[in-house]
């Protein structure tokens, strides 16, 4: 039996001796069983769910909220795990919250439990987590590496911005620029053509606060190349990616990216130039692909227009434009991926999966990257059209995707050159 794991108001973790652990998918609570759980991955962290009262299951099979800690007689709080890269969440924590509580922070809470003194999480490993293991980041030498690179290019606005991201936001793709390895992020666009419900760089004042600030400047092509070329030329498994969490839609800065790519490729043919995009501005995507882009990852939550629009709230494009961008990129020889925003109870609906597979086959997508969507579940489902559909479960979704001929299922971008 997996026991309910919760936190006391003394900040300590407790496991309940009689209540069984439960998880949430969509608006349903379920008991967590052996097939749902894996040992808590290395690099995962446990956090309290603000205002969340944990829900467990009695021996009689009834769901019950545990408002008070039977050991301390104080309040009890729901807990969840924040996962490292390489793992896909299968259930959210189950909890209840007062309607007076503010919207949850934009975090990917994952159901956790305790069994025989060990911690487990509702996850599936879907990629090799080695390069994104936190042990490789925030090392003692990072501040010196940042200082040294800034000393070489003190006027470069991108490097100054990335130094803040690396040291203050602890952004791994920003840190990789200074470590000189793997995937490094280069933000270029302060503008966006969507208003995503779970945007992590710009939120309405009445919603949850964004975990980082969007760039407020437009770098020039020379600045981009000054950062990108050395990274690609000398970095281990080097990728540079446009389209970071601290910017808007990179294809809106197509002119800058195209000019920068010419400068980069004049300096080196090594490494992978990637763009993370919503794919909505198909003219910009096409220009960048024609200029020699190696790979593109297009973000999507659903291949069904009503769900897509409810989350992305596009300003000047439609899902049809996204499909066109994927087809055009593939036609131009660019390696195409989907950045699939995975949410238990939504992404694993039978009709969602069918529409997604149809999109993949229609556009020739080569890879699906499963990304745990960070958003308050109540906020998300409040904005989505109501639906009563069969759930395949996240493991079922993964298994079906793995059966699509020629499709790779992973969690993050890989070098293609």
C-alpha cells in the first residue's frame, strides 16, 4: 500500500498509517497503485501545495480530506514533487483548496507517496536525464565563468541578460552558455502573438506571478552571433536555441535570426541551431527555415482547435497556421518536433490522442517532446471546454506515441548535427 504523504505546519513530512495515497487526473481522484509509481527521481524536489488540503483514501475506499495532522494536532498540507528533465508526470497531487485561495504558482506539481519508508512519485522516465541533472548546474565555478565571459564581451546585451538568468533564475539553458556545453538558450524577441494561459514570462496582474521577466530589448544579429558561434564551435553536444522562457515568439524576430544565422554559419558549421516556436507566424518560420535552421520545436497543447485556442489564446494566427509551419519546415529539411504540453486528464483523453496522432502523421513530425505543463489544474479546466471523454492514462498516451512509425518520444531537444 502506498501511504498518503503530507506536510505538517511544523515543516516536516509525514506519512499516514491508514490513509492510502491518491492522485488527480483532470477533475478525478484515484488511488495510486504500483503500476503508477516509480521511486522519486534524483534531482526531484518536494514542495508544499499552497493552501492545499491533502486527500487520501480510507480502507473502505472513500476519499477523505486530511485537514489536521493527527500527530501535531496542527494543519496538514498537500505536497507534490517537482521533477527533473527526463521524467513525465502521470498524476497530479490530490488536494482540496478554498475558493478564496489565490491561483497556484506555475509549477509542475506531481503526486507523491510513501511505501516502506521510501518516497515514490507518479512518473515515467521518458528520456536520459543525465545532461539536465541538477548536479551539473549552479556549481561553485559558475560565477567566475559568468564574470569571465562578460569581461570578453562587456557590451553584449544578451550576455548581460543571460548572466542574470543563470545566477538569479538558475536557468539551465542560460548556464550552459557560460559552461560552454549542451543546449544554450539565446532570447531574441520581446514580442509575442499569443497570450498563453500558463505563460512563464508575462501574466496579467490578477493571475499567478510569472517566475521570470520577459526581455525588454531586441538584440542585433551581431550580438546573437557573438554568443552563438563560440558555443557551437567549441561546445560538447552543442545546441543554441531561440525561443526561451524569458521571451515571446522568436519567429517575430525573423529578420534578426536570419542575419545572425548567416554570421554564425560563416564562423562555424558545427552544432545545431534550433528554434522553439508556437509556429503561428508561418512567414517568419519559413524565412528562418530557408536560412538554414537545423531543427524546430513547435509548442502545442492540443491538436483540436477549441482546446488549443483556450490555452494559447492566439492573437493573429490559427492552428491551421501551425500545421502549415510544421509541413513547410519538414519540406525544407528541418528536423521537426512537437513540444507537447502534457497534463493528466487532458492530454490522455482518447479524442485528444487521436487528433494528435493525426497531426503527427499529416505533418511528418519526427519527435514528440513530452513537457509537464506547469499550471494550476483548477485554473486550466476553468478555461477549457467541458468534456466527458475516456482517459487512456499518461502511460497509455506514451505507449501509443511510441508505436507511431518513425516517431521518437523524448523530453528535450537533441543535437541533429
